C-alpha cells in the first residue's frame, strides 16, 4: 500500500484515539527511521521510550526469532525459561524479593496497587487502602490507573472511577504526610514525571517520603515505567535518589520493542500475592521475555549506563548552548530530557523538526520531550542537534 492508502484505511477502520503525526513509518536501524516515502528521520522518541536498543537490533531479532520457532506462548500455568531468566536478572540486580510479569505499564501499576492494598489488608484489616500519588503524575489509562494519575484533564468521561486515591503536591513533604493519613497504605510516585512535563523530583523530598513511609509501614511504590531500564543512566532512576522502594513497576524499555511489564516487590512483601490473587494471560510471554533478556544483558553493564549518562549530558549542554531565547531550560536525567519552550510555539517547533527529519515528543504544557534509543550514536545525535539549532535559532 502507498502511504496515502494506509492513512485512508487507518481513518476508515481504526478508532481515532490518537493524534497521529502525518508520517507512515516503514523501517528503522538504530536510532534512524525511514518513512514509506523513503525520507530519513532521526528518532528521538523510540516508540515513547520502548525501543531501548534501537530499531532492528540484531541480538533482539535473533533471540526473538529463535524463541518464536521454539515456543511463542504457553500461559503461566507452566514454567518457561526466558521468563525465569529475566526475573533472576532483575531481582539479583536490585536486591528485591520477587517479580510479577505483566504486559504494560498500566498493568504493572494495577498490580502494584493490588499488592499494596492486600499487604495492608492482611496486616491491618479493612479501612487502610488509600494510595497517595502526586499532582502532575501519570500512571496509566485503565480506569484505576487513570484515577491514580494526578492530572484532572484525564479525569473525564469515564465515571465512576475506582476509589481510594489522594493527591499531594510534588516536592512538598508536608502535603504528602498530611494526605497520607491512617487510611493510607502506599505512596506512589515517579522519580521524573514524564507525561507531566519531564519534571524530576527533588532528592531531599524523595528521601523524606521514603523515611516517612518506612516509619509508618506505608509501602513506597516507585513507577519506573518510563524512567527505568537504563533510561536515566542507572538501571532504575530511584538508585540515584538513595532510597529502597517496596515496589517498583516497569514496562516500556524492558522489552526492547515487545510488550512486557513488571512489578518488583521487596522481600518484605514479595509473598503477599498468592495463587489466584492476580494473573495475566500474556504476562511474561516467552518471546517478549527473550527480548527482555537481551535488553537486560546490555543495559546492566556499567559502561553502557555511563554512556547513556554521557550522551544525555552532551545533548543538554549543546541545546543550552544554542543562541536562542526559544530554549528556556533543559531538564531530566540521562536520555530522558525535556527542552522547555514557549507553550504557544511548541507545536510549531515540533512540526519544523519533523520537516527537518527529527522526530520528538511533547510532555506537559511546555516540554519537547526526548526519549531516543539508548544506543543512539553521536553521529545521529549531532544530526538531530544541527536540525534543532536551525529551528530554535531561526
């Protein structure tokens, strides 16, 4: 099909739940994509942080192909080696207790919510089930994770929502402790609020929340769906905050392009969810897990993580060095960056960058969000920076 035929059929047969860019993507290599018309683009989106090892990664392609030939699916009624291997790597690397595998970030956060509430119910009985999240947070698009999301614009149309959530101001410890009353079983937060505008939390605030939770037997859930799996220059972003969460959720970059999510639980709550309390038909699918093993074997190397940190610092320095009032700031960690611009001009900048062959994302009201593949080369980075310089300085 031609690009126009694909777009026409999309309009005819697929629900219009996405504001798509006017590009039909065809194939990619590393951090470079080609559209159906043959135009080349530097990809600073990686499928919203999913293609962590880039497009067409040979190791992933080989592992997925071999696993698909052996066993594509078995359900969790049986043991499979790829899932067990991925679990061992994550648990060993973090010092946590055990992991549950799901398919997505929203599913992982749903699992974390259930785990926290059951932990509290088992220990204290009914009435202790509130979960405090932060204003400007984003935790998913299911009815429950939408309610967990601390952004009013998402709380529309789908009433009634799941009960049991309270919202506190980010970087305001007093507000968190006030909202986390005797009905509270958990506090849930992202180290960097991605969809909220690439907003990193203050280290002192995060450590204060962790201390408060520990003192009151309130579980600390860290949502690493976007920040995890090497994205911020460490396996998980929370490591850079000097805390030990009770629950860590992940997805996106874990599968390197295939759907997989996970709920890591500390040893103190690793056995809360017994047989029949939770499940997922496709969770830990052998093919997705085979891809996850390649990703983990790569991103857990210290030299790889150091390179992610260095690439992020390089991009930040170059963008801040543009001779342009268009760039107000650059915030974020590693290769999760937000270029802060005038909200009224952001759409125009994104469109101009796309014209010049650079694909970017947005977040919040004023951020142009960059989530490139972690394997992006300096040559690809420089191509993107040259286009940005032209757009922001013009």
